[in-house]
C-alpha cells in the first residue's frame, strides 16, 4: 500500500489543484485561496506524525472553511455544496483507474509488492495528470455554460438540499475509502458508482433547473413586452377616435383668441397622449441579452411603476461580454438599483435614469436618481460601512459594492452630485480586454 505520508501529501496536492483550477476567481479570492492552500499544507505536515485517518478528519476543516468562504461570496448554500461534490467526485474519478485500483490489486495479491512499488510512481503521476485534465475540462464547461452562476441567482437558498448533498457525498466517500483500505473491492466499486452517479444526477437536474429558470425569466419579459404593446394599441385606438375632436376644439379656441383655454386643451392633449408616446421599457431590456439581468430590470421597472417613480432606461450594450463574475455583477447592479430606488422614493420629484452603454473595452452603467440633499454629508460617506440616511437600514449596500469593485483590477466606479441628482458611473472591462 502507498505510504501514509505520501498519501497525505498526494491528497493535499489534489485539493490544492482543486482550489486553483476550479474555485479560484470564480468562487474564491486570492486571499481565500492562499488561506485554504496554507491550511492544507499545515494539515499535511501535521499528519506526517499521525495516521492518515486523522488527516481525513483534518480535511473537514478545509471543507468547512471553503464552504464558509463561498457562502460569504455568493450568499447561497447550494453552490458551496455542489462545489465540494464536483471537487471530490473528480478526485475520486482520478484515483479510480490509477492508485486505488493498484491498491486493490495489491491487497488481492494479483500483483506482488515488488511490482506494486515499481509502477507506483508512474501511477501517481498519471493520477495527477488525469486530475488536472478533469479540472481543466470542468472549468471550461462551467465557464462556457455559466451553470453555477445561473444557479446562484435562483430565488431560494436551498439550505436543506445543501446539507443533504453534503451528507450523501461524505457517506459515499467514506464507504469508498473503507473499500480501498480494507480491500473490499465490491464495496469500493459500488460506492464509487454511487458517488459518480450522484454527481451526474445532480448535475443533470441542475442543468434542467437553470434552463427552466432562464426560460421562465424570458417568458416573464415577453409577457411584459406583450402587455405594454397591447396597452399602446388600445391607447392608439382611443387616441385616433378623440384626437380629431381635441384638435377641432383647439382650433376653435385659437380662432377665438382664447389662449388660456387653448393652453389647457394643449396640456390635455399632451397628458392624454403621454402614455401612448412613452417608449416600452421592457422592449429595451431585451438588448441586455442576459436572462438574470433582464429579470432584475423587469422587477425594478414594476417596482418603480408601483411607487410612481419616473424611470428612463437607455440600453445600447448587451452585458454578456462583462469580465466580472456574473454573480458579483448582479450584486453590484442590484445594490445600485436599490440605492437609487430608496433615495428617489424620499425625494419630491422621484426620478431615476439608467444608461447602459459601452465601448470596445468597457461596459458603462450610469444611474442617476433624485435624492434629499444634505450639505453635511459628503459623497464618500455613502460608501462607509454601516452608514445610512434611512431609518432601520444597516447601511452596508454601497460599502459592499465598493469592496466588490475593488477586488477587480480594471473595474471602477465614480460618484457625483449634479442638478439635484446623485450619479454613479460603474465601469467593467469586457472579456477580451480583461485581466481581473
């Protein structure tokens, strides 16, 4: 059998590969990745003097730390669980045709101890190469499909499902390791099949769930667009029937030189046609080309409409080319929208303007909103932790926004006050020009 010390270091290196090839950037920051790496190195060194069974217990600290880091970043329980499932399943798969199979053959006396030791080094190298390949393929698939990002934007946190996934995972891995160390080949292959099947089953259901969520968001957007267009058609029909009468009355007032009444008539015509001439904001959302952001903007339009906030929206750039992690981008955009809504709601004019534009290198989002001016409050105060001008608010939104933006090298923001408006310009590099 492989020596305990080598087993410990090999397993530690496997999880270090998982940190830097799977979790780094997408789920973990550089500091968190270094902290987890240091934890694995320390645990590996300590386990030199202990049985490798204790190292398996030490791994629980690593699992818990990574779990907490990802929850903190995504505010979701399901993604950290699935991340551990993917990592452990891929490590298990890489051991299956290499070291684990070789260990079982030795315990069954199919190969001699001399033959086992002669080929063990090559199997260790093969396991590392196979694992690196599996991690690379998985990272490419996740990046291309944005599967886990889409799942993180689902409305529920799935805490119960998350704990159930972790329980099934650790139980199956425990049975698998028992089969290896005891030489129970039947138990080993059954447990291996369970872990792999478990991962495939959940991956497929996750794919179906996120696909359903995207289609539901798109259906909601289409329904809102249809309702807006239907309302405009109805208004146009009424407008056509009464417009001629309004013009006749206006002409009569002008002939009689009754300018006051003519002015009131003209105001009535403008007010009557205002809703007909107002552009369909839901149609503009379609340009965004990202279902989760489309859903965010759809809900925001409804929210502003219910609060009688005057909202203008200009979109000339789709957001699919953003180099920022989608979950981080959603959190930043959502914080800015919530901040604009809360401030405009307290102001007299109640107005919000959103512009989404871009150039070859950057995506720029400009949000302007009316607010209650206070000369004693400086702009930088809004971004301080626990600062808020509203009652019963923790004042963490803009502070979290500034921290997320600061974690990306080329992402920037700037704030200003202009003509009774609070203005924030949020810039994110595009993928082709990113080094985030």
